[in-house]
């Protein structure tokens, strides 16, 4: 009985554990930077349900079997619609981001159709989608998007580097080209972060050391994930004191 329940649960929960940090951190950064407002609560529900809906929609595109994911699409489609409508009713200006998300999702769909969803460019498209939540949260709070430019840039710098770094630790382990690209990117990110703030420069210096040294060690995916949770906490702290 327990195994049957777990199987049913797995049908509705994507096996993408790292995605949750990329979903929640930009949202939290945006809310803290702009100041919390009540529409942020339905925004969070719509954001998480929208991710789950997009995950299973892309699986349907990839498999060419949409009927296989009908239950998930119905559940998460309905779960996302009402809170999204509440957000739009409260802050119609948020619709300005819809065309950008549509283009990015279309790119995700194309990679899914080609069964190349692990491609580097597709991962970077997902990073941009995630980091857009920082200005979205600002707009929902009635704050100009330009006021959260620094935290948005910091999130974009961090998650882009994480894509490269994690590939050197797991899927591209042993690839000298990826390792060189990751280290070069992180060194450049230190310079950009230094222009944003000193605390961010210190953090990205630590991340650059991580990118250079850790691929030489054989860490498990779980260990890599735990280290990234710590890095997310440090990024949030650096932004608070920046």
C-alpha cells in the first residue's frame, strides 16, 4: 500500500530537486527587496503551480503522448489559474512580462521536442525565467523593476554560474572544456559582482574557488545539492548586507 502511494505521488512530483532553489530564491529575493505585499502570496502559489504545469507540459511535448500527463496538466493548470488571476486583478502591470515568458517557454518546448532538454542553452533559458521572478515580485509590490536591478543581476550571475558548475560536477564531470568555461565565467562574475557590491564580490570569490577546486573531488549529487543550498543562503545574506 505504501509503495502504491509513493508511486502515485511520484506521478505528480517532478524528480528535479535542484529546481526548487531556482524557483524559491529569486522569488524571496524579489519579495524582500521590494517589500512584502499581500499579492505575493497568490504569486507564490501561481509560480510553483506554473512550474509544475510547465514541467509536465514539456514532458508531454517530449514524449509526444499528452494523454499520459492529462491528470497532471489538469491539476496544475487549475491550481495555477485562480491565483494567477488574483495577481493580475491586483496588479495588471504584471502582464508586461507575459510575452517574455512565452518566448522562453517556446524555447523550452523546442528543446523538449528535440529531446535536448539538458542542453546548456536550454538550462540558461530556464535561469532567465527563474530570475525574472525578481522584477515580477517588484511589479506585484508596485515597485519599479529598476529598483531591484542589483538583486536580479546577482541572482542571474549566481544561477548561470551554478549551471556551469553543476555540469562539471555531474553530467560533464571530467570535461576540461566545461571546467575551463566554468572557472572563466566565475572569475568574470567576481569582477561584475565587485561593481555591484563588496559583499557580493566576496561571495563570488568563494564561488570561483568552488568552481575551480571541487570538480577535482568526487562528490555525490546529494553533496553537490547540499553545498548549493548553502550557497543560496550565502547569496541571500550578501544581498541583505549589500
